[in-house]
C-alpha cells in the first residue's frame, strides 16, 4: 500500500495515509509502520498542509509530521475508516 501511494505521486494521499496509519496504530487497530515504510512515506510528504477531510470545517489539530489538519473527531474518523 505504501509503495502504491508513493507511485501515485500525490502528496495529499501520502499525507493522509501516513496520518491514518499512525492513528490506527495509536488506537491499537493496526501494527505501527516499520521504520523503512515510515521513511518512504515521509520522504513524499508535500510542503503544503492538507485537511484530513476537505469538506469539513477548516479547523482542527495539526500534525506536523504528516502536515495534516485533523478536522474530524475520533468518532468520525473511526466511522469513516469502518465504512470507507
């Protein structure tokens, strides 16, 4: 999945994927990324911060590592992951 995301050449995709994988690991729902995969994603993070959900409010907590503004609640994020 990491290789595919990098090959898509979309900084926003890489940023969202890295953020979501970290979130899932913190929730105990996924294994943390290996250092090699984490570095592969971090090397393709864009310069511009992005919103986790482009359609939601333009505020939220900022994750510097992935340059993502999380504008979803924990519950919304978990429901989006389960549905999506």
